C-alpha cells in the first residue's frame, strides 16, 4: 500500500532547499543546478566568476524572450537551447544566432528564476542556474516538476484512500478508553485519518501552494495542486481536471496537520504579503476566510459546547505562527467559555486541558497581553459556596505536566506586570497582605523527601478575603505551659510558627535560596503562588530555568545599600559574551523567500561593558552616579524577566540618556572610564564599547542621514563611532610600520565644496593621509578602508604603481566589496557608488561589465 508520507515529503516547501543546502559549495566553489533534471554539481568559483566564455551569461538573451520559455532540441549527437524572440524567430542560447526551429519536437521549460541566474555551461553544453543562498537559506520558486512516475508518486494510485498518521487532539489515555469501551478497531481504523487522493497522469510544472476548499457541513477538507500557468489568477472555483493532485481529508485535524508539515513549519507566513505572489496571497485569503473567520464566526454567533470544542481543536493543530492572527475577542471568549464549562480535563474526544494551556501561550505571544491576563485572573467568580479568583479556579483544575507549564506561563507574565512591585500604592490588591517581604525560606532533603519551613493554602480570611494562608516555621522555640489532668501544670518548648496572609501575586524575596538543599530551583524573587506550587510539585527543577539570574534589586528600589550587590550583573561581567534581550514585538521574522530579518527593541550589552559600569559605581552619591545606579537597576530587572518589556526598555533608554545625552554627562562618563583605563582596570576597547553601547541603548545612535555638497545624501557615522574606527585603523597601520595622518575635509579645505567624502593619499614616504569629513558617511569610511587594505596587501611601492597604471582595478575592488555588503546601505547610496565606478572606467577608457540590478536601480532613481 502507498505511504501518504511520500506526498507530504514531495509537497514540503523546504524540501528542495534542504537538499540543495546539503550540497552547498564551499567558498572556493559555486553550485550549479541543471534546469532539466534538477541535479546539482560544483565548479571552481574563481573560474566561474572570471571565465565568461566557459560559463556564458545569457540573461540578455533571456530578457528578449516573448513567452518566458526555454526550448530544448535534442538529437542523438547534440542538444541546443533556444528562446522565442518574435514570431517564428528563435535565438540560440549558445551563440546568440537567430533561426527557425520545430517547436513540436522541442521540450519546453518555463523561466522561473530571474534571468541573471541562468548560465550556459560550454563544457557540459547545458543551461544551468546558479544555486544562491541568503543567510544559508537556498531559495526555490513555488513551482515544482510533477512526474506521476517519480519516486514520490509512482506508488500512488488515482482514487486511492491512504492513512495519514498525524498527532491528533486525543490523548493516549483517551484512545485507550475509546478502544476499551467504544470501538476496538479505533486505533487502526480511525476515520479521521483517512485521506483520498486524485492523481493525474500528465507530467508538468505545478504550483506548490495549494487551492483550499473547506466544507464544514459535509466534513470535506480539500487541497488542490494546479498545473502551473504563467500569469494565472486564482478563481473562486477550481476544477479537478486542472490539477495534478487533489487531496481530500476527512477531518480538520488532518487538513491542518498536513498544512503545518508542508507549509507553516517550512517558513510560509500566513501574514498578508505585498501582492508579490498572487498564489500565496490567495491561499492566505482562503485560509483566513475558510478557517480563521469561519471558526471565529461560528463561536461568536453560536457559542455552544460543540462550537467551543471545534474552536479548541482548531487551536490545537495550528502552530504559533498562525494562531497569532486570531482576534483578541475570539481568544478571550475561549477563556471565558473554559471557565463557564468547568471541565478542564483531557477527555476521550478532546485534550481540553492541553489545549487550554496552549490557549494561554497564544494569548501571551503578543506583548502587552500580560497585563490584561493578570487582571483577568483576579476577577472573582462563584465556585460552589466560595467566591474565588479565576486564577485559583484554574490553578485547582490543571494537573500534571500541564500544571507545571501553567505556573511557568503565569510566572513569566507576572514578571512583566505591575505585581513585581510590593508597593500598595501601585497595587491596592496587596493592602491585605501582612506576610514578610524577605522570607527566610529553607528546604532540605532527607531520605528522599523534601521538607520546607513554609506551607501555603488558599483560604478565606473573615476580614481580608481570599488569600494564601501561610504558616512559617521560624526555627525558634518558646516556653508553653501545659496542664495534665493528673500531673498538673508543666512547661514544654514549642516551635514558634508564624502565620500570615499573602496575595497570590505578592512578590516574595527569598534569602539565600541558592544555598537550600533541594531538587528545585527558584528565583530570588517569586510571586507567592510559586511557593505553593513548589510545595505541591517535588520535581520543580523543570519549572523555573532562570534561577541563576537571582535578582537583588530591593536595595535599589528603596534607594539604599551598595550598588555592587548586583549579583547577576557581577557574575555576567566575569564572563565573555553578550547579554541580548529581544522584545516580543521585535522578534526576528524570517521568510524563506525574502530572508528579511526585522529587529526592533533590542538591547545588547557585552560583558565588558557591564564590567566597566560596575567599576564606576563608587560615584553613586553624585547625580551622575544615581543615573548609573538607575541604569544598572533596569538591567537587573531585565535579567529577572528574561525579556525586554516596554516598561523596562523605556527605563533603560531613559536612564542611559541621563548618562550620555548631554555633552557634560558624556564627558563625565568618558573621564571616569579614562581614569579606569589609566589605572589598568579597563582596556581602551572596553571603555569605547561602554560608550558606544550606552549611546545605542539611549536611542542616540539612530541612523543619521546628511546632505552633502552636490545634493547627495549619505548615512553618517556617529562621532563616537568615528573616533573608535580611527583609533582601530591607526593601530592596524602601526602593525605594518605605517603612520596614519587624518586630514579633515572641513570648511577650510579646498575640496570641501566639491562633495568629496574621502580619499587615501600615498606618497613615496611619510605618513598615509586619509582625507575624511567629520560627518563621515558610513560608505565613505568603508570605501577608503578597502583602499587601505589593498595598500597593506600590496605594499607602498606596488600600490603606488597600481594607482598610476591601473587605478580602475582598485576602484573595482572597492565596488565589489560594497556590493557584497549591499544590505548595509541605502539604495541611493549603492546607486551613487555604482555610478562612480562606472564613470571611473569610462574616464579611463576601460570596458565595464554592467550590473543589471544596479542599472535598474539607476533607472528607478532617475525617474524619481
């Protein structure tokens, strides 16, 4: 019998990329791919990039194609490739000659890639494409060759019904119950896991992105893979005979599991695109309407138990990248219905408890929802004859591994909420708490059992309300008088047990928690409910993973104590590495096709910087020193939460500004750091990094674009960064026994009004002069440094000879290096650099190899 896994693997979006990535050539080789049989082979990179006779660039021929196809004529002795340039006129891709061919006997292949990717290999006499990668992600189009007799498809019969063994929403226990009391053949005859296949016998190109057709009423969930057609626009109805493969699922679980395996887990984003790919955008539209909106509307207009379970099942199968598009109203409605249903257990038909925990994860995926969720937990509901919070209601109903995950999630949300502060003015809910802020918590392990000096339970105080009643064994004793019926009165030593009441979200500071003999790990600051959870779970080490980041921030909050007690920062400062936190809103989003990484709200600080700042804390009594203390406090708080929240990010930025925004404050920082350098406590590099990184955190290192004489605009380096670069360049040149002299192109310089941004002057002897502006463009600095690298590589004499005889080669070296790092620059800057090197070649009467991408950009900005 056929295996449905073959179909899953064939349509998996990243399959071809992964296969190609395994064969990615090293830096000395280039990977080529045959357009006919999809095979890869490697060639010498230098030969490929320099020998244009052996590896002919044919993009200019392909650009003339009127139907975007390549025609292949094959005889027993040779194979020729053509493109159609006019009626009855075809151009030979090998030599560019025109002629007439018999199209009926030719094989046709569509031009799927950019024409610049196509090469004619003169040795192998074949047309190939260059396998390119972006950040090591090999890019393929959403089109694939379909052959009904291929390895993936040969065993599939038209009309065949297959089994799809996906992970469903029923737990193992639920399946056992079904087998024992319902249907003994359930495991191997589950109707929800049947899939029907319609298979066409015609080979050809097909779209990898399917057409979606969902009919909830008749339990039909269909995907159709249509034959590829240039400029095709999707329609509301797609006939089966237009498709190579049609897959009919019998359950929503099967459909969504398949889409997750073939699309969503493969880098396909459900977020709306930019109308660059009609097929993708149409699938996104279908999915939003037929799945997301359908399930949301069903619950909204008919909030029954069945609709609730259908919605929870859908949530189970969707990955987090997709669940993010559910509306807030829908997610919060599910929360309310879960409370109302009061049946959070894993049943035989749905693993509701598992899905509820996932629902909380989905809600907390979007930054800012933590506050709403924590407030929602505090809403009071009726539970029997008791009035309790929703938090206690759920806490008592979640069990096992789900309980561990639940408290983990809520503890994480708590760290980003207002409840981390014990201040009753900020949190009026804490007014009834009378427990210790610093709790001398202790725990020990004896004969395999854990014993602690604290026990907590949810109870109702007649005045305070519903809180965590806490009994704390102080370890002290007192004399207590007892009365015996016969012996009379006597005294005994009785342990003193203090009793107090905590709000579940009240922060408790655990002293010396790292010294306790226990198999659990707790942060030094925890909400009270975590101690109760710890009490109930023996294997707590799986719950909290951030215990090493023990925060000791109370001294900073209260404004007293020694700032040097920042234990986590001090520990981090002793190690090499980076402390990097990214907000949820700024998480990198990488699409395989575009490989676009978005980074927002990122704080990155090296251990050297932390080390430098900690050594400056002796000045804490000054206003500047208080600002430093405030900055370190926010860093410590950041380590507590593990993620950058809006509040912490704003606090870091505000306090960093106090240190570097005003010239006098920046000067004070530099002076303090210089003193440490002179005393040998810091390296010059560490001092420079501290200034640079504080400037970035303060938001003062934002991109600055300046207008230069002649009307050009360039992104410029900050003054601090320029100083650092000059210092590093000076050291590099000294290692080559060369002296660097900086010549500023300022108002007094005769080249100031020419627009000159940089130049390297190399004389027979004496220093190497670098002409730059104080508002130095980032590209200009890079440009001149490439020249200096060539100087260091060639030596003074040979470099001067090159300048005199072949200066265009030096400028070409610069352009190649700029183009390699083109993503660092604005398009306007790239155009300027390209036009400069092109003009330089023209002035020196040298042939110039045009870059088609840049030529298009020139046209783009000339139109503007």
